[in-house]
C-alpha cells in the first residue's frame, strides 16, 4: 500500500529539531552528525538526515535523557 507520506527508501528524511538553550557544537557526534546551529533567541537547531522512525525516536530519547527541553520537530520536504 502506498501513501503520500511514503518516501524513497534510499533517502533519509531531513529533520530540524529545535531545543531550548545553546548546545556545545562539539555534540554533533552525539546527535548522529546533525548540524548544530545556535540561534539568537537562545535556542539550538539540529538539522540533518534521519534514516527512519526508529532513528528519530533514538535521537528524541537521547535528548530526553540529557534533559533537553524539546521545542519543535519539523520534517523538511526534499525536492
């Protein structure tokens, strides 16, 4: 069965995850190589490919375990 949410199995989905506070940019390895952007508002934006839902849940679990306040998660549409 195919739905409009299906994606190419060979391409990971790009996500932007926003957390409260500034993270050390050296933590990029801790978050699967996602880029870390420190925002002027005092938040951090993590951006990068996530292989599948299990990997996304793993990232979110790690953020929870670190006590990072999650502000938003956005899937970036690829053209």
